C-alpha cells in the first residue's frame, strides 16, 4: 500500500494519487461513486419561480418545469408592454401618412422596423410620435454603436448627418 497524498473532495477519505495526476486535475475523488455523487450534487439548482431544488438535466436549464417557466414569463410584463407601445407608435405613424419605410431619408428598407426613442426612457423620453422614429435594424444598430448620427427633419423623417467614431 502506498502512503496517501491527497483527500477525496466528496468523502474526505485519504488516498494515493500519482503526482502527475495531482497536477493535471483540479478535483480528487477516491472512486467513481464519489465522483458520481459530487457531480449529481453539483447539478442541483434552485428554481427562481417556486424556489425548489432540482437536478438540472442540461447545464442551461434554469426552471424546474415548463409550468414554472410559463408562470415566470407571464409575470414579467415589461417586454410585452414595450412591444405593445412600439406597435401603437407604428400605428400612429401610419395614421400620420407614414409609407412603411425606414424614416432615414436615404433608406428604402421596409420589411421590419425598430422603434427608437431619441430621448431615452431613463432621461424622461416618452413613447410619442414626436420622440420616436421607425428605423430599419441596420440604422438602429449603427446609431447605438455610434457609427452614425441623425438629425430630425420632421415627424416622419430623419436625416443622416455624419459618421460617428
């Protein structure tokens, strides 16, 4: 019998492991049963909805069941509210005579639109036809990345005034 040089991470039983193996691995287990128990315990998670403990089948699993997931999604209404406000603004633009194209004067994109507030919500900007514009996804992303700047022409159009940084 060799002299024990490490302890099991699960049951604290002293055992021998080759020095090279000690350097190569960060976890030490005396047998497969200890490793299996540790791994099963490591995968225990707490469901954020019902606060029960469960073993996650996948590493990305967050909720213990579909019911908890659905209940959590129903409880978070912020995204739905934002989506409803955006749809309402687009409808108001149509009533004002908007042709369904990106409101940047040089763009003709008309498939999908992102509603952008010039004065952000955290700075008191509201969802209104005076503060919002329908931009194509490309112009919206360019604006948020600082690649382009806009100037308001009227309620239904904006002009690209220059490239950002």
